[in-house]
C-alpha cells in the first residue's frame, strides 16, 4: 500500500511540474505588442550594410527604423544634395540628412530624408522589400483601428473620425511633449503599442528643414499628378494623417516586405 502511495505521489509531482512548464511557456509567448514592446521578427540589410529590425503588424512586415542607405540596391550612389537652392530645384533623385548633419548617431536614429524621385526609382529597397503604396499605409491603419490600437480603444474605421492610432505608432522617446487628448506628446510612456517605433525626424521643404522633434513624415510609392502621397505624425495629434507633398521635398522612408 505504501509503495502504491509513493508511486501516486511521484505521479502527482510530475504532473504539477508539467503544468508549471506550460504556464511559463504560455506567459513567455504573450503577444509583445500588447504591452508596448516591439514584436521584432528579424532584420534586413541595405546596400550600405545597415541592418534594420522588423515588426509584423497584421499581414504586413515593416522595418522598425527609417531607411538610411546612401546607395541603391544595385550598389550605385544616390546623389547627396546639401545646397538649399539646388535641392529646391531638383527633379531627379537625391537624399540628405536633417540640417545636413554628419553626426552618425543622429543619422542612425532618424535615417535619411529622400525626395520622391529617389522613391520612384524602385531601387531604394533591398530585394524582397519595397516602399509602401498609399493603399498599404491604409491597410496598416485599418488593422490597428480594428484591433483596438486607437488610444481610446474604439474600432470605427471611418477615416474622418476613427483614426486615433498615432500613439500606437510613435516611439516613446524624442517626441515633443504636450498636445491634444490622445496625441503622441501626452504621456509618451503609453506610445508604441504596435512596435512601429516612429520617430519625429522632420522633413526638408523647398524652404528648408523643419519639424525634427515634433513631426515625422513618410513617403508612399503612390503619386498624384505632380504630387505624391505620404503619411504624417505630429506630437500634438491623435491620427496618422494622409497628405500629399511636392516630389522634391525630403521625407523619411520605411520599407514593407513583399
């Protein structure tokens, strides 16, 4: 009888250990995007050898950092234009850095600014990746709204009122504080639930550099006559806004997987 009790006790101990193992595994496999961490799935390398982390959001996989390559994917150099007058008159591809900085840490953090003519070459992205189209940006926004990433948890995809996903896309650092309810700059610790990690890299207008620390703008691959579509985050607002820009202006670039 004692022998049977010993066997039963060992069996109960073994079952308890197995149950504890599965509880630990289950906890460790919790979707990291639910607690504000980046769900980084891997990386991609550009023609300069820069490595970018990635995040999968819905059916799309995006780079987490802004592009900073100085070469096309065939190895040829992208023209680097610093002169303001020359930049304003461009109708050919070029890139620059905000304020024409040469600080490597700043460039790594915020990436390069490219005009849309560089985007339109189709050669900025490594093989297997591309610049997102306007419709692919819309897919991202709709997914976030439908899956509760609006700052207030609503799920209305009517773009006029339902897009409140800015905080879920913006990084928790480098953004200016303040703004409207639900805006990026109101309690930065609640940003980045999607893992997209958007930073306020500013832009280069025809008239000069503006916006670092307060806004970020990213090209789409979609043009509209003499303009091209882009997406815009501002520290003060709650939406990832859709807008168009002149093609010679310098904006940030993210990549999405083919």
